[in-house]
C-alpha cells in the first residue's frame, strides 16, 4: 500500500525544485524557440551575419543564420541590438579556489564548505557566459568536482558543462606539496602523490574510478625568474609521461599538464599530452612538436595580471609584471611558430565570472580577435572533447548561446558584459534590451 505521506526523498526533490532557478525549470516551447538579434557571430569565418537568428528545439540548435524557419507555435525571443554567439569556453579553471591565500584555503576550509563555494563559482561562471569549462584540479578536495559536475548535469544547480580531473598529480616535495609549511606538521599536499610511472598509472585509475574525465599532472615547479631568465625543474621524465598518456588513451581520456618551461615542456610534448598549460617558455623544438601533434598551449595571462595587481609588496608586483612581459614576448614567438592555442584563465585565485579578461589579454599581446575567438570556441571545444558539439552556432550543436553588446571581432572587451545566456536550450540569464517574447 502506498503511503499518502510524501517520502523523505520526495520532499527533498520538492525542495530542490522550489530552490532551483526558474530558467532551469523550462526548456522552451515544444515547437522550439527562435532567438532573434541584430547580429550573429560566424566563428570559423570570423565575421558577423546580420541580422542573426537561431532556432532551438530542446537542447540543440536546429538552424542558425540571417533567417531561420519559424515553426507554428514557436516562441520568438527578440533580444534586440546584440550579437548572438556560442557560449564561451574556459579550458583552465579552479572551481575549488577563491581569492585569498590559496594554501590556507585548503587547510582551513573543509571539503564540504569548499564544495558549496565551488557550486557558487560554477554559477558565477555560467552567468558570465562560460557554458563549458575544464576544472584543472580541486587543490586537495579530491573527487568533489565530480559531484559538482553531476549536480550541474542533473539540473540541480546552475553551471557550465564540465570536464573534471579531481586532484592534480605531483611528486613528493613538488609544485603542490605544501613546501612552505613546517614539514613536521605533515600538512597534506594539494595534489595526489605519484613518484614514478607505476604510481602515476595507479593514481589515474583511482581518479577515473571516482569520476574524473581527464588527468592533470604537474610537470614543472617551482619556478625561478630572475634577470629575464625562467627556470623550472621538471617533475616527470618523458617516459613517465608517456606511460600516463598511454593509460589515458587506453581509457579514452586525456592528460593536461601544468608546465612553464623547458625541458619539461619538451618531455610533455613528445609524450603526447593534450595541452601544456601556462607555457611561459617553449623551445623551438617543443613548438614544432606541438604544432605537428596539435597540442594546445593554454597561456593563462589573467591570473598573472591579477597577482601583479594584488601583490603583497611593490617588489612582488614588479616581479609579477616582469614575468608577464616575459611571457607575452614568448607568446608572440609561439604565435609566429604556429603553436595551437586554447583559452584558459586559471580563474579561482581571482573572482569567478570575471575571466573574459583572458581573451582581452591574448589580443593585447598580439593575437587577432578572430583568432582568439577561434582558439576559445573551436580549439576549446576540441580540447574538452566536445568538438562538433559546442563552440559554434550550427544545426545539431548544443544550444549554448550568449549575447553581447557590440562586435567581439572589433572589440573583444564586450565579452565582459554578457547580456543573455542559454545553456542546453534553457535560458539562464536575460538582460538584453529586447527581451520580449511572443508565440508565433
């Protein structure tokens, strides 16, 4: 006999439904929704189509262009004088970090508390137009990012579609091994230890079992920059990284590395990793291998700018700015060599939802805006394993659509003022001027 009293699970579901943001509850009209605006961005062609329309049905785009079919019963959402474009992609985020002392966060804050903060960070990112992200390590929170990703996918909380890695992997005494604390206190590393190839593979298998989509490995650290020269000891040999890459391929995943300098960058490239993140300095040989194997550099300029602007002392700020100038000069060499680029901000130590600054800095340091947008949307989709599914407004792609004032091809800073966000066909933000909707 069925009880007339709702079960505890049912009550929880009701509460969650009541707390869920309204835009997540509906997926639009059964016959679809037509988004109408002044312009639409053709990412591959690097041009604006005017006017612009997108027909969305369910989670996918049915048609996009200057005009699209208007099925009977479809909702018409006229967004006014804005530009429609695909949702932005951030290939290097840390949902489990926030501004402040990074090392202290991982010691003082519990994993449950950090998970709640990560949910808020995910919300801030998607509201800023970032509809897909790659979380590059939970900084000691283990596989908690799996829970955040799954909650987003289930529609329980707002956030981008996510690729997650769990903890990053590092050697004993390496980049993330709490080396600034009293060693007799045995403060845990923010990464998971692996000191040889066998341990690397073992940790990867554990993390994939816990839900990781890919593996993040620290390949260099700690950095030393002086007199215009950057050095960073490597952590794993080419052979060790090759074992990790082979294991990732066996399981259908990928490896991304934190790597700032040589020879670690060459070892990573020759091993066949998917991305070299930060990439402050790359040799000519490394750049050639990356171009040949289509290994992405992810520059992460925004984090360095933030650290320079918020340094504890003027001397520390000057050091950060000198390192940023060094990186910018190396970035120009990488562009000239044809190194494939993706866009990642390293957001977390600076406020979530503000990382569109990364695209501005890439333009400022020499990459034309259309190329930056292609790096973000086309290369980012491929790096995250969603090539052909996100990053363009095309039939069959997920309906991840944003709207901005102005032309991002001429002034990429307009990405900092996203007015409309749709993810998976559901509107999660609408502050566009012409927000009126009608049924046809």
